C-alpha cells in the first residue's frame, strides 16, 4: 500500500496541470546529482548508526528511483514495476546457489561467481569483454580505483600481500618527492594520482573501503579542528590569530583528548 501511495504522489507531482513546477522541470540528468547526494547521505547515516536516520535516507533514495522511473514512464520507456522486475530477475540469475542447483561455499566464492555472471551478461549483450569493461567512469575516483584493482586481480594481476602494496605506496611517495624537487607541475599531478591509486589498492588489500576510510578521516579532521576553534574562541581569537606552533600544540591536545 505504501509503495502504491508513493507512486501516486509522484504522479501527482508530475501532473502537467496541477503538479509541482520544480518537479515538472526535472529530467534524468537534472535529478542524477540529487540521487548521488542521497546515496551519500544514506552512507553517512549508516556510519553514524542512527536507525531512524537510515530509514529516512532509504526513503529519500527510494524516492529518487521512483522519480527517475516516472520520467521514463512518461516517455513510454519503462515504469517502476519494470525496474523492480528487472532487478528481481537479475538477483535470481546471479544467485544460482540460492535459486538453482549451484553450490557456493563462501562469500569469497560468491564474489568470484558474481563477477563471472556479470562478465557473461556483458558478453551476451554484445559488450566488450576486457577485464576492466563495465567499471562505471562516474564512480567516485577512489571507489573506481579499488574496483579497477579488483577486476585486474580477478585475472591474476595483483600483489600477493598488503605489505607489497605498502612498498608500492612508498615508491610512489619517492617519485612524488622527485617531481616536487624538479618543479614539474605536470609530473606532480601525475605522481599524486599514482599515489592515490596505490593507496586505493592498499585499502582493497586490507579489505577496507577507501571512500569510507577517507570519510572517517574527514570527520576526524573536522572534529579536531572545531575543537581548536572552540578553544581559541574562548579567548576571543580565531585560527588566523594563532601562530602555527600554537595550532599544532592545540591539534596535539585534541588528539590526546580523543585518546
């Protein structure tokens, strides 16, 4: 019933005569950034472990799916039911160990099987069959770097141990230092990219999500910096009024207070 009501609301918002002017102006392209934003807001709610917020953000993300589906329905392309039917069929197809006779003994085996199913679907659809095909260019760069690494690893192009990737990270640091010393702006940019790519692979080998790790680091930096601002504000100052030595001392204090 709730889903039907949501679809009815979406149809009313897009009604040419009585709908919402803003909603009527939207297209797939204009809505896409909002869809991405809602996905990140959901990820943030999950990281904070707030069930009520997770519920709300899931609703916002569902609304994005309904909105995009409604635009497609108006163009006689497909509707929400088609979207649901397509994902249901895909899930059954890619889980033959649940809905068929195949056997999968671990999540690692399922990951391999999942990628194999996707590759087979790309071949059946006439798409290119290279190991890196189908890795969406629009993904966040760190996420895409990790996914490219996983695809390459699936065909044997990978380090054996995480420590080997750390060695690669240190190598890229040395090359970035050399570029800095040479004063070559283009080389600096390229070497910085190589370093970030290597760090994404290190996260992959550590079974960590590089985007989640960086979000956590961002939150930690923000939390500590706001503490510095609060301490300085108590004496009527801002960070601009403090010397770097004092700011570093306050940063150390903030770190120590967090444990």
